[in-house]
């Protein structure tokens, strides 16, 4: 099973799960009601690293 998880949020009460966030502008963005930031769903590893380095919150699919 693959679950999208938030990879780089530092908030202690972060939901950590993409599906628990509020829907954003499109299928690849959601909004965190805890830290009031946009979270991006990014599957490409290099692009994901670039977004995280720029300070964006990022989610990606992880196998469980």
C-alpha cells in the first residue's frame, strides 16, 4: 500500500498524512490547517529535493 506522507514538516502536531489536509488549488497542492502552509505532492525525487531546499512543504508516496 502507498500512502502520501508529508516529508519535511517540523510542527509537532502535523497530521503527516496528505489525505488529512484541506484540498488546495489543484490535485498536487493541499493546505495544512496546523501550520497554515501549502503542501506540494511531488513524486520526482530531484524536484522534491529542490522544493524542500527552497523551504516548501512536500509530500510524497511511501510504501508501507
